[in-house]
C-alpha cells in the first residue's frame, strides 16, 4: 500500500505514527509538522478555500532558523529599509519578492492572510512577476513581523528594489502597449472611414463626403504615425546616421511617404488615400515588437540583479560592537562582520571565526568549503554557519566579482551586432526602389502624362516593403509565442535566427545538466534500527543546519531531537531521550565512537554517516544528480548533429563522471571564468557556431561570447538578464524543440521573403508602366501582407507541451 | 446622410476618450499583471457576505471567523 500524500504539499507522508489533522470531519495526512502547522493556520483564519482553488500543490514549508530570523529582524533597521521602502500616504510601502508561489491560489491565500495582520493597509502580489507591494503603518507593526507572517505559510519574502534597467523596461513595456492599442484603434477607425471610399459608395452622394472622410482619416492616422510609429522613425534615423541599413529604414520610409502622399491628396485632391494601410501596417509591425518587448521584460524582471551578490549594507566592527554602514562606505582595512547566511560584500582575509563559505557565484562549485582565519575570501560568497570577521583587502569595483562583470561588459561590447536576414535584404531593395520612383515620375512627366504623380504613388505603394518587412517579424513572433508556451523564452530579436547556425552546444555542469543541489541517492541501515527510523533521526538532526547537505534531509519527516550542536566541517550531534546521536563525515563520527566503522564500498558522491552512542546506524550517499531529461536531451542533440561540450568550474572527477553518464565526449573541468571564455574563443576561431547553456555568474563572460546564450530558469538573476534566451522550467529537452522551431522558422521566413519578393518584383514593372491603379496597388499590398502573416501563423501550431514531471496536483479536491 | 457629419466626429471623440482611458489604465499599472485577476474572480471568498438565510445547508465550508 502506498503511503498517503501530504494534504498540503503533496509529498509522500509515510510518517509513523502518521501526522494527521481533522478538517471538517475528514482526516488529512501530512508529511511533516511544518505542513500541518501551515494547514492549521490556514484553517484558523477561515482560508481553507485555498485547498479548493489551487491547481498545484503548495511548497513544503520550512521553519526559519535563528540566523534567518536575525536576518529578517535586521530589515527593521532604517538604513536597510532605505533601499526598498518608501513613505506613502498614511504608511510605508515596501517592495518584496515572494518565493514559493505555485499557482494563483497562493496569491489569494497570501493576500488574505496578510490583510488580517494589524497595521497592514494593503498587500498585493503580481501573479506574473511574483512581486509584492506591502503598505503598512510603521507604528502598528514591524516589517519583520509581517515578513515572518509570510514565512509562516511556507512562502519566502525578500526585499527587492527595481533597478534602472528594470524601470526602463517597464516603461518601454507600458508605452509599447499604448502604442499598440492606439495603432489598433486607429486601424479600425480608418478602415471604417475608408470603406465607403473603396467601394464607391459616395459617388452618388457627392464629393464633399470624400473630402470629409479623407480629412477625418487624416485626423485618425496622425496620432498613429506620430506616436505609435515613432519607434520606427527614431530607429531609422539612428541606423541612417550609423550608415547601417536595417528593416526599420524602409519601414519608416514606407510609412512616412504613404502618409505624406495621402496628406497631399487630401489637401490638393487626387485619386486615393492610404491612411488605413499605413495604420494597419504600423499595427502589425508593432504587434511583433510588443511581443519581443514583453519577452525581454519578463526576462529582465530581476529586481536589483546583483542584490543577492552585492549587499547594500555591511556591519563594521568598531571596538566591541558593530555599526551598520552602507556597503559603498567600506574602506580598505576595515574589519567587517559577516553573519551566517550573509553574502560577503568585499574581498578580504578572515581574521576571526571559522565557517563554511559557498563560493558558487565565482567558481560554480556547489558545495561550501571550510575557511579558517588567514584564508582569502571573495565578494559574492555566502557565509555558512558561523560569524566571520573579515579584514577588507579589496572593496567596490576592485573585487574579483566586479572583475568578472567587467569582462562580461567588455565581451558584450565587442560582440558584433547580428545582422538579420531581413535587414540585409532591406538595404539592397530599398535603395533601388528609392532611385526608381523619381525616375518613373520624371519619365511619365516628360511623357506628358497627367497622372504622373498617381503612377509614382502606385510604384511606391506596390513596392512598399510591407510583406518584405513583415516576413521576418511575424514568423519570429509566432515562433516565440509557441516556444514560450513550451518554456523556452527567447529574449532577443535575433535569438531564433541565430540558432539556425548553431553546431556546438556548451553546457555548464552544476545547475544546468545537474540539478545544482544534492539529493539522496542511496541509503542503507547498518545498525539495529530500520531505514525509516534512521532517516527520521537524520532529518531531526539536520533540521538545525542550513548546510546544503542538511537541506537534503529537510523534506523528510523528522524526530524531535534536542540539544543539537553543529560541529563545523564535521557534522551534528543531538540528544533524543537518553541517547546521543551523531550525523556527519566518517572521521567526525569515528572520533566520538569506540566501535570501528563498518566497511563501505567505494562509491561516487558523498558519504554521510548516522550513529548513536553505541553503534553505527546508517549510511547516506548524496550527490548532485543529472536532470531527468539531461541524458535524453544530449542524445537527441547529438543525433541532430550537434557537438556537445561540458565546460565547468567544478572539480574534474565529478565533471568526467557526469560527462560519461550523459554521453558527452568532451569535458573540461576546473575552468575559471576567464579560461571558459578562452575555450569558447578557441572554438569560435575554429569556426564553430556556439550555443552556451549556463546558470551561474561564473558562466557570464563565456555566455556573452557565445553566439546564443541560454540561461536556466533558476539561474542567477543577472545571468537571466544577459542571456539571449531563458529556459523557464529547466527542461533541457525544450532546447531540442527550440532548435527545431528555429529551423522551421527559417523555412517560413524564406517562404515569406520569397513570396514578398516575387510579388514586389512582378508588380513593380506593371506599376511603373501605369497599369496598376492605386486602389489595386493597395489591395495587392494588403493581400500580400496578409498572406505572409497567415503563413507565419502556421508556426504557432505547437505540439502539446510535454511534461517531464510526474508530479500531479495532489491537493485538488473534486469539488463541483 | 448628413447625419454622418455629426456621427463620425462623435465616434472619434468617444474613441479618443477610450484611448485616454486605456493609457491611464496602463500607466497606473493595471495591465502589469494579466493573469492574476483572471484567477481571482473565480475565488468565492465572499461566502461570509451571503445572508444567513440564503446559505446552502450542505455547504462544507464554515463561515469565516472574522
């Protein structure tokens, strides 16, 4: 019989005796006391509706350790609050980033939970961005209490501050939406006004109607041209100045000329006006731009991308006490105190204390290293268990971390901009038409034709590069929308086109091919207790530690062990009833136990032992496992003819092991960020087109150097911001789908361009010969554009998104 | 047909109002979250607002205790 699943988080709840709670006369099972406590809180506040509404199980809650509580308490300090709290009418407003939201019901729960707290004036969570806005009155509640209330429900909350990049993106996103909407409304209105003009409904009424409709069309089109289409004009102006013809140039010329010509006709009389075509053209193009901006906005939602790595405040040791000062005021030779869980703001040397430091940001190594007085430590490392006093050697822009970021900026600045296919064609085509049009006009004028102007206009309209310039963006838009549904988010305009040429894919190891966290791969009971009992003891001990090893055990049901002590670099000890229990490295336990350790076969990964006073109880093997779909993804990519390379900063044996398991033939380990970049540059010189998939800050320079960079969805914020694409759900198989779609996209773009060119080339001579009246030119132009758009839409037909998770929504009740 | 001379400007006036309203909505952040409100409307968290005599007797939900 399978154990019931936890009512709250959906994990198996094998507890013996089982943890249960009676809700509305129904017995519910829980995997741990944390889940039960959350459920009780939810129930006592009358928010049980959460369990009916949710579509995904909640995350397993975790109680806060004392050092985490200290850190939250610190947020009450006014200097700390300076960066993310601003006064509003009747209170203070804080910007928070909420973690652990799995579905919309979580937001409902959080909002209702917080609104019951005293002092909270308003609390709202943005579903898309998981940002929250909290307004509270400082005299009635402390911010830290409110944050703890959020943690009570199993969610996490940390302050965030939007940086300039994000603010700019947000502004761009909003103004783009308004532009798009204006263009859409303008199109509808001007079409309505053009309808009677097109179909000669007005012939039998009178010319005053024609004039009237034209003037009003002009009125409608003007804001569309001057507001909605402005990005095209500014881009075109920029491109002309930098002597680099892109698609924006013909677009701007087409819009501008058609608009001016239509004004001319409106004022001085003539045959036809094209206001509605101009509006529609603008609208279609903006639609593509909007989707691109939206994708970039989503990927750029990073808060202060560096906040996690560069703390804003630091505690300076002055005599016997510490004073909190802003990080930028730190001087060389200051002594600063770094508490457990904090990120180092500077490079320095430990002078007091001993702790483990997680240096993943710099090296990619996921396991913390023990550091003792005299060791050099670097900014961006996260302190583990004990407070450290560090003498500052380098601060601010001199740190190693800043150095890596400078390399990133340099590489990015040197990278040539990608000329898209459409841009290359635009240059040639536009130049020719612009020479031809005046020639046609002069020709017909010399020939004495009365309608030389009309014919010239036809030439311009017929050759309007609408279809040509819509060919690429529409295909890319529709492919982007499809890929986003699958969890692959291209964030740059060129990403999809650049992916065509990719023949080499470089993977980072930790967090990319592997999960980036330890997991329990094997357990064996060697003493008198069975595995379940041992695991509960282990979980009870490890509950008190924040070490990555300990976190493996956090999700298991635990025994209430007391007097737990943390022995740095060794393990933990604690007491249950009359007995002492130990967990940790073999050497650590051997020191405390007279019984010799049982023999254990050599095995990969890390050994953790559990023992009581008298005997060895169990052995646990932990390792950073490859992602479920990694092997399949690598195999498929290789079958597609891709060269796959593993490039990691991690220790070599593990790199080799992972490479062998996944079938990657080339693996390079222990590479520093600079070496990674060097490897990449060598490959590029060999003529490879490289895609780099990574997740850490240490991957950043090499990702910037690659043709296409892909960041994992759980990657460091800055990495996501700088990457060309983000793999939102961490499913590597979506890379395969993305590459396929990119090839398909190229095919569609080719078809579109071919059609647009064929149409333009065949219509041009006819128009120049004066055989195409302007109204037919307009219809032909619209039809060719429409065809291109419809063709592009074929790309959007996505296969049903495949789920590689076996995890289904468990807590869903069948409630009608 | 002369009515057109009044109707068309009228329509444009209303459209202009709509555009202004829309840009106001965008600028005040109402379009920042396009998913949340779609779900929110479905949560019947107003059970305690239903008059006592109108409540369904077999409701499995106790009235909220606030």
